[in-house]
C-alpha cells in the first residue's frame, strides 16, 4: 500500500511540475484595445517600448491574445508586418521555440506557453528573439531597437 501511495504522489508531482503555479508575466492588461488595421491588414502601431525588457524578456512578452488561440496566429503576422528594422528595413521572422508555461484561464488546458520568434533584417549581426503571448492581452508596441512601418 505504501508503494502505491508513493507512486501516486510521484505521478502527481510529475504532472504538476510542467506548469508554473504562478503567472510571472508582468504586462497583462485585459482592457488593452486591439490595434487598428492598416489597408494591408497589419497592425497600426504608434509607440515603441521604452522598457528594454518588452518583447525580449519572458516576463514582458508581446501579448497578442485578442482572439481565440486557434485563430490568433493571424495576429503574429499582423504584428511582425507592422515592424521594421531601426532604419526602416524589412523584417523576417520565424518561430524557433516555445517556453515558459504559465497559468491561463484563456484555454481549456488552464495554461499557456510563450512562442519565441527569431527576427532579422538586413545589416543585423545577430537575430533578435521576441517572446509572443497568444493567450493574454496587453498594450502592443514595437520593442526597443525596432522601427514601425509607415502607413501609406
């Protein structure tokens, strides 16, 4: 009987160790408005973050959770479509990893993950890694070191 209890306790500990019990994301704002869309269906961004952690630090991700997560990938395209390099260079991006589980009531599993995108542009020596949260909302800005695409 003692072995069964020990095995059950080990199973519970293993299952719950995959998800952090507290949310470390500092910039969630459920009342943040979704950015307007440009004619080419990208976000219209008006501000660059002054906090150098915004987007780069998993505790300060770009929160794009304005849609159900099943269709939220469109917001990733809209977001990166609104960014440029610091001198107006066209950016390229690709998903490279997921990390940092956190509790979230915005999906059936009760947890979310951040997606990490590698972003490059002509003249950039080393790619930038941007953390994207598709579950929670927040103010959407360009990270420090990026530019914002001009609206035509």
